[in-house]
C-alpha cells in the first residue's frame, strides 16, 4: 500500500486507534529513576550525624553538595566512567615511552568535582572542630555516585601525614597536593599547580608481608632522610598509576624505608618507572590499577631509614578510614535503591514496602546502613580531636575494627538490595550490578580482614589502653537496653582470656564492632532503630541472612526514616 494512500475504514477501530501503531501495552507499576534528589537532605541519619559529631557549621555546604551528587547528570557520570575502562598506552606514535593511562572524560569530571570540593584536602587546609566529619560526609555522598575515582582522592588525602614527616619534601609538595583543582596532564610536576599522590607497597612474593619486599633503594650520595635514591625492582599493585608521585617502600642499606617517587625527574625527563600492564579487575572499573617496574627511578627518602612501615602506616591508617566511608556510602546507596523501588512498586495489589516480609528485609538493610554511618562519623570526630588522649586511643583501635566489620558487611547487603529490586536490579543499566561488583573491594584493599584483626591485636599489645578507651566509649549506653548490657558484659569478660586470642580474633573483632554500633544507635538514633539493631545483632547474633528482625520490631518506622522521597 502506498504510504499516502488512504486506509480502508476497516483498518480503523471505533475509537480511531490505528492498529498499525501496534501498541502492545502501557508502562505502569515502574518506579521513577532515583535521581534529581538531595543525598544530604534525604538522609536523616547523615543530617543528625554531622550535627552530633561537630560539623553543624557545614550544613549548607553539605546540602549543596548533596544536591550536586544526586543530580541526574552527576549520576550519569558514574555510569559512563564505568562503561569505559581506562586504556593503557606504553609509547607515543614516535616511539617515546610515555606510560599513559587514558580515562573517559566522565572520570575526569568526577575527579574535578571531588578535588574542587576538597575531598582530598579540607581537614588539612581547614582543620578544626568537625573538619574530618564534614569531609567524611561529602566523601560518603560522592562515593554513592561512583567509587573508583575515590582511590586517587583517598591516597592524595592520606599522603599528607606521611609526607609531613619530611619537612623539606613537605615544603615542596604540600601546596600542590592540597590545591583544590584537578590537573590530569602527564607533565612534570613543575608545570602543574596541583598534583595527586599514589602508593606502591606490595610485591608478588610478599603481598601484605611488605618486609619481604625485594625492591632495592641505592643512595645517590650520602643517603638518609630527604636524600635522593634510585629504586630498582617491581610493584605488584599500584592503583591510580597516573598520579604525579607515589609513596613507595623499598629496601635501603639500613632496611625497609619509605620514599617519595615522582613520575618525572626535576630536569623534566621521564622517571624510569614503567607500567607493565593494567589489572583486569572485577570491580572498580573506572579506576586503573597496575603492575610496574622501577628501573632506577629517582626517589627521596621520607622518614628514617629502616622505618618505612611506621612512616607509611600513617597514610595507610587514613586510607583504611576512607574504606569505611566508601563502604558506608555503598551500604546507603544500595539501601536507598531498594527502599525507593519498594515504595513505588506494587505486587499482588499492595506496595512492596507495605508487605510484612519485605518490610523485614528493608528495615534490616536500613539498620546496617545507619549503623555503619554512625560508627564512621564517630571515628571522624575522633580524628578531629587527636590532641585528646581518649580520642587518639579510640581512633587507634576503632579504625581497624571498623574497617574490618563495615567493609565486610557490604557484599551480602548489596546482593539483598538487588534481590529487593528483582530482575531489573541485575541489569547493567541499573546501578546495582556496579554496587555488587564494587562491594568486596574495600574489604580486600588496604589490608584484608585478617590483616585488620591482626592490627587490632597489635594495638592491644602495644598500647593496652586502647581497649579501655574503646569500652569507656561503648559503656556510655549502658543501662539503656538489657540485651546490650548482657552483650557488653560477656565481651568484656572474654577479653580477659588471651588464650588462643589470634585464633579467636575475628569473633572478638566482630563483637567489638557490634558493641560500638549498638552503643551509638542506643544513644543517638530513634528507639525503633536501636531496638531493631539490638534485637537482631546482639540477642541473636549468628550470621543470619537479612530479613530476620524479630516480631515486635517497628519496621515501618525504620523504613520511613531511611527512605529517600523522590516522586
């Protein structure tokens, strides 16, 4: 039939509907996208937490950042950055070795947002009450958009305490490290006003056991702190290899030492360290991680010779704290996605979030998320108050405990949130597959679970006062809930028995984390949240799946508190 020929009357129904349009159905009972909402204003636990932990002054700034993080355009950057993995180029077209990693523009835009908002710098440039708390809140929101680019942001942020151990190097590098703008060019640092810092610790033969490192450091003159060395060896895992300089561990004549190694030498020539390949990771796709070889790379010693681990451990402590923040952000985003979906989706004639069994799961997910955030923000306050002995001791023990527990809770949580959404949650145009692939990363990076437990034991052995500070903090909630009181009393008693303590370390650290989270929620959250947490985590702790809240839990109140309202 000619396209312009009138159709016979038989081809039109009585209502004028053209059957050639082949309308098969109307799209109904689908939630709107969770976008164009304010991640700060739609997160009651976060708003209460920043006030409680001393950052009320940052409310307006955090609200503005929450609006940016929840914008559709910002969320889209996270998808684009992960759909387009970094590409590695060894040489340029003329044959010059360049070791250039090419990122999608979306990755650079996310880096720009992070650095312009001081996620790498603000507690160092503007220290004071609530500085770490406010920065943690921003990082928590930004990591909900995309986690991969957080790696160079974290390392740049965390490098400052270690670099400040060497005043001469700090004088040269600190201003550029702390500059609030982003310059991704692969050019000498002398041509840049801002730089990023990475870290290169582990090697094939040792991994966590960095004292087994074989990379050698050869002094170019007399050697010692702040002196130049040439590094020869390899590194098995260098994340964010496009950083402008790296803190590196290598064996100097006096033992394992820490060095600052730039991408370029001061004369403008390329420093001879070479990327061998990029890692093919299951998650963290937007960010490049690499294997490298050091072929006489110039570096300067940071700290004392033979004291490399104590020097770099200050950086590691801060990166572990950021793992807590990032995992708390992952828990929140997964919870928000599940709650949002179930608020809008009807099954069997009722909204999912009105159905008792789903309420049990949703409330349980929300409890996990709020408990993680409360713990993380409390440690942020401790970092703000390191001049107080209680806060210093608390941070020392609670950081490995929190890194262990919070990061480990994310994978199963991500899966359960995905299951709440159903089949659509498995599709790659949903954020849930990315959250699921990202979920194990923080638990493994910066020291896996066993490493955190061993670090907890190390802290107890070296400074027994840390346990007293931890329990002093936790006891603030004593007398408010009998389940908590029983749990705490048993835990304190168990710590008097040191027999086979390393074998039992995971169980002990599990319970330390639960005790702290319960204490914080009892003191600071709603009665429904505190009761639900104590009933499910303390009274029946045993690794049960999500959705095991006991009868009598006010699931509806917990869900309403945590649900982002986007119409």
